[in-house]
């Protein structure tokens, strides 16, 4: 009864097609935004803002990009970190070589460069799919990192290959503190998440899902395969490119190829598997779990060590983290393939009939 749509009437098509058609969802969304934009910067310390919340938002944006491609369009990809690297390095070069352009336009252009690279490596999707496509996109991971290290122009001919990201300045205002960088990241992620939510309800999003469910049937009813698949790669890579730029400027403060290894691609893939494939919210739930779980595990190991008087080494905790991650992925693939997002959907369905039995 607390989550019931009875009595909520829509008098226009615009109201019926709203992103949040239920009043409870709209209220929850605006309350969440108020807490994220106002309360969190006031009560959050430097560690939480810079080491937890900011990377959580950045990884959620990258997972959202991968979810558009894999969850909604059905095209497997293992090159997410490579597209993030393209976004980070191109943002650095745009700011360096065209300082009059500004940070936000540089991020947008960096995302477009990542989209162009994504289209190139998405061309094999026109002929192959499934495991073979994943291997083809894996080539992007190795080729992009090789190119960034081989050609000195990308790193401004730095001898170490590690370069310091420029200061974030927008309209003369410098974003220096962790709270300022967190708010900038939150604003960009929130806008892009709402855009993705709206995109998936449009004709383009429905075409993505038709290709995912059965590409032969989608082609028969007139959906252009080439345009749809390459557009999915472009949009996904754009999101990952912007996430890479934010990762370099708002989180790391440096631009380096080693930060975008194959391990990062797998971590982002794990995020959408655990959070929920084909779900906007699942990208955030998966990113939150992957970001917070190692912290919880370290705290739990400290409690166990204190209670039992046995010291647990960091190597043991790190290996245990990988074991639990692997077990959870297997668990979700078997028990609940749609991850945390599906569990949240089931909870909302039960709330609609509460307190009556389901």
C-alpha cells in the first residue's frame, strides 16, 4: 500500500511516458538528489568523497556505458577500459593543445573520440557475435594501450609515460577540493544517467533491445543491423570515454596507461553482472557493491582479528576478495541472472501488495 499506483491518473501522453511515472519514484529520486548534492558534501570527509564516492560515480558511468552495449544491445565487449583510456588521454590533449576550449567541451570531444574508436572496433559485430565478438573487442584493449605507449604525442612526449592532469577550471571557477570534484562528477553522471534512461525508452533503445533478443527477427521487421549495432558501440564508448576523462581528472589526478588495464575492463563487466544486465539502476548497484565490498572486507577482517586475536594478512584479504567476487558472479548467473536490479524490482512488486500476501 506504500508503493501503489492506484489513484494516480495521467491526463496526457507526456505524463504517461514520464521517466518516473509513479509519484513515489519521483519523490524518491528528488530526495536522493537532494541528499547527494546537499547533504553528502556537508557531512562527507575527504576520504569518503575522494576515495569512495567519486570513483563509485565514475565506475557507475563506465558500467552504464557497457550496459548500454551489452545489456541493452546484446553486444559483448571486453574493451571498456580501452575506451576509458581514449577519453582520458584525448581530454588531456584537448586541454593541453586547445586551452581556450574549456574542460567540459574537452570531455565531450574526448567522448566523441572514444565513440569513433568504438565504432572501428565495433565493425566486427556486423559479422560475428557472442564469444568471438568479445575476443575481437579484447583486441581494442591491447591495441589502444600499445598505441598510447608507443606514440609520444598522446603523452606529450613524457619520459615516464605518467602525466599530471590539468586543473579543472569551468568559467573561471577551479574545482580543487574533493567536495567540488565530487559535485562535478555527480552532476555529469546524473545528467548522463537520465539521458540513458530516456534513450532506452525511445525508438533507438527499442531497436537495441530487439537486436539483443533476436537480431534475425529485428532485421526482418526493418531494423537496420549496421546502423543499430554501430550506434550502440558509439554511445557506449562515448559514455566510457567521458568516464575515463573524469577518472583521470576528478579521481586520479594523473593520466597513465597502466590505470586502464584489462583488469579494469573485467571489473566493470563484473559490475553489470552483479548489479543487473540491461538495467540503468543495476549499473549503480553493481558499481556500489564492487567499490564498497573491499572496504567492508577489510573492516570485517579487522573485527575478526581483534575478536580472535589472529592477524589476517593483506594478501589473504586480497585473495579472499577475488574468491568471493568469483563466487558471487557464479551465484548471480545461476540464481538471479539480472542481479541486484531484479531483486529490487521484486521488492517493489511486493510493496505494491503489502500487507496482503503475495
